């Protein structure tokens, strides 16, 4: 019979900084390539329930079916959209929304919850707003993506510089 240990173990806290790369996956890969090469936002549309998924996902979040990576399941969204909500985190709790990091001294502008035209309630993008604060950002405002020039686009969410409000 094995004797149980009574050894006490001390835990030592560590913080690691790790950089790594991983494949984006078929759907997100296509999504980022079209952002990089065409300055377009493409969502995946569930063929069963019609949910328009942005970011594109392989399994429908509504009816849980697996969606095939077929051209007919992809839907090009508009370059304009509607602002649903804007918020601005200020002070020491600011983090980079794309990495979750907290770079000291970096100042972030407000973020918007945006539904690009052509989407439905399953279509939502959180991105930077071209504004100092949320004072003049209101739900229902029309907004437009401002893209970086082609040579600066690398296939990330930062290929869009920001969203700005537009009059229509
Ligand atoms: Zn569905």
C-alpha cells in the first residue's frame, strides 16, 4: 500500500510573455485575406437559420449546425454600418482590445459595437472609433470603415484604421 505524502508544496507565481502564431482557421483566414486584398468585410450566413455570423464561424451560434466553407455561404457586408453602442475605457485599466495587453502609457480611443450593413442580430464588430471620446457617439448613428492603404494591410483587424460617423 502506497504511503500518502504529507509534503507541503509552495507555489511560485510566474508571469510569462509568450509570442506565438497559429493558423487562423479556414473561415477567419478567408475573412482576413479579403480584408487585406479587397478591403471588404465578409460574413458567413447560416444556410439553415439565416444567422449572419461576423466574425465568421464554422458552427452557427444560433442553431449549432456546422456550416460548409462554400462560396454561397459567404456574404459581403457593406462598408457602412450602424453604431449600436460606444464605450471608452479610460485610466489604468485600459487594455489593447486586439491583444488583451495593457501597454503602459498607450492611450486608446473609444470602441464601437458596429453592425455592418447587410448583417442581422448575429453580426457584430467591435472596433476603434475615430473620436476623442463618446460624447458625440450615439446608438443608431451611421458609421463607415476607413481602411489602410493596400500596402499597409496585413490581414488583421487593424487593416481598418477606424470607423467614422457619416451623414446620410
Ligand atoms: Zn443557424
